[in-house]
C-alpha cells in the first residue's frame, strides 16, 4: 500500500472519502484480499472502475475463487464484499472483478 500511496497525487489523496479509513487513500482505491484455506489473507490494492467493478493485477486473481474487496473497513465479516473475475485482460496483465454491493465511487 505504501507504493500506491507514492503513486497517487497529493490532490487525489486530499479528496479521500473519510469513511474509507484507508490511510487517506481516495475512495476509489480499495483493499482486495485472497482468503487462503488456513484463514490467512494475501492483500493487494484495487482500483474502482465503475459500479461494482474493480481492477486488479491478473496474477493476483489467477486460480482463486476466494477474493474479497474491503468496502469501508478492515473487518472481513462486516466490510467484505465477495468478488468474482468477470474479465481478464492478459495483454495488460489486469483482471476486472465484479463486486456486488460495492459502495465506492469510480475516479473522476
């Protein structure tokens, strides 16, 4: 997440949704985790593309059915939104996730 923070312009960070609780990140950046069988999680950062869609690295979304987008907090039970891969963009190295119930705005 620190790397993403360095890439987001200061003006975008200042417009962050205070309800996101994501260290001052804009509301269109969301934590995405893969939940492993033993309960551990592997995190990455996703970019909200639009209504109920999030962009993540395709390598992160490869071969897993247990992806969760955190929408407003760190508690998986309360803020976790189950995500499924809707499209893969192999030339770009990206995947689009469908996230029913996601309440985050896309970048403007």
